[in-house]
């Protein structure tokens, strides 16, 4: 269970508009801390849930399958257990197969299309764990074969927001970490 120092708003005190987010997060992860803490700032919770997730992540120009694949890759790399509990089902619902989920570690040899491999490679460059991440000419070529420049930018923004929110969630102890999480030892005692 997440052990945040910030105050939580119980579900019974949440505005009706945020109860669905609480229910969904609780159902998928058993850990609705993110919604409970962010409820103290409804504008920020609205930004994350409605403007980012509903507007950009589940909307936008890029097919949902690619965004789910990038989100899954980032949560696996970052070691966010809470995220993984919701991102695996999200990826499966978007058409990613269990065989693909199981092959994420060695994606270049896995059962992925070239477009999917390019998205995973892009996510690895954006990941918090890659301090030297960059758009190389080779990665750009791989992406540009399947995506327009606006789509490449959209994928990047989606991954940047997800990565930033993951980092904030780690800092504020809003999520559970996997044992291999590179940020597991960074919490103050």
C-alpha cells in the first residue's frame, strides 16, 4: 500500500465526477491513493483525468494501441507496481496480446510489428531510467516510417506526461513500487 504523507480524501467525500476514477483505480490496482490525494486540488485531478487521459491519451491522432504499448513499457521500466496493475489490462484491451506483454524485455526479437518496435524503442529513450535518451537519426527513421511528425510529437508528449506523473507519484509515495524499481530506495525514511 502507498504510504504518502499527504492527506487523502475518502471516496465518500469525493465529488461525484471523481468517484468513477476512484472506482476504476481501486478495481484495477486496489490502490486509489492517487485520486484520494489529488482530490484536494480538483483542477489538477481534472487535468490528469479529463484533459490528459480523456483528451490526449484516449483521444488524439495516434492509435490507442501505440499509446498503451508506450505506457506499459514506461511502467515496466520505471517499476511502478500500481501502474503495471492497470497498464497490463489496458494494453490487453487495446489489442496487445499476452505474448507481446511477456516479450517486452526483448521486444526487438518479440512478436511486434515494426511500428510497435519503434514505439517501444522511443519509450525507452523517454524513460526516466535513460538519462542519455535522445532521438537518433535511426530512431527517427523508424518512427517516421509509420508515424507523421505530429504523431511522433503526440507520442512523445504522452510519454513525457506519463513519465513525469510517475516520478511525482514516486516522490509523493502515491503508488506501490516493484522490487526492481530503480526509485525504490529513493524515498526518505
